């Protein structure tokens, strides 16, 4: 489906993020920004008789980032459990992108094997502002549960 109406472009605010932490679903209503992407690991290939190097994709890595308003101790608890018990939870994140004003429909994808690479314990500032947490994440797999209407 070709989109020709400007109104079909998806608003970046239209979506939701749900985390499954050891099987318990949690709507991450405090998400300000979320990004998940795949980064390819590419090897260079030099061949005799060719002046241009070739390239071959050998694997992919899932990375991303999450910015949350600091209103929960959830991620500090995850770090505490890992430090004190050696147990890291099974985390997957399901992201739904759906702008009701767009004919594109919705896209739902899930990333699995999520690891939060850091956890904020405390942050205070004398200036005006909101408490936010920025996390870098990695993930081991993904699946598309529903595609846009293209």
C-alpha cells in the first residue's frame, strides 16, 4: 500500500511499551523514549583481481535505548537481585506502534533476552527538571507480531 497522504505518517507519540519480567507483564507507562535496532557485524573480503573490497554479513546484534521517568525502583531491584543472588530475570519487551489517524495500521514487535546494561540508583539536581533514567539495552532475538499495512 503506497501512502500519499501526509496524515499517514506515524506520530512518534502513538504507541505503548510492555515489559514481561519473569512472565509478569508491566506496562511501562513511564517511557519517554524507546529505540531498538539491529546492528550488523560485517567482515571485509579482499579477493585477488578485485580492487574493491567485498563485504559479508556474519551476524547481527540487538541494541537499543530506553529513557524512563524515574518513578519506579523496578530496575534497581533487578540489579540488586543479580548482585546478591546471581539471578537476572527473563525480560522481553513488546512495542506497539499505532497511530489511529494513519491508514498504516499498527506494528507490533517483541524483543527477547533483554539485558539492561545499567541501573540508576539515585539522581538529584538543584535546578528545575524531572528525574529521568537512560538505559542502554541489548537483546538476543526479536519477532514481528503484526506488520503495518504496506
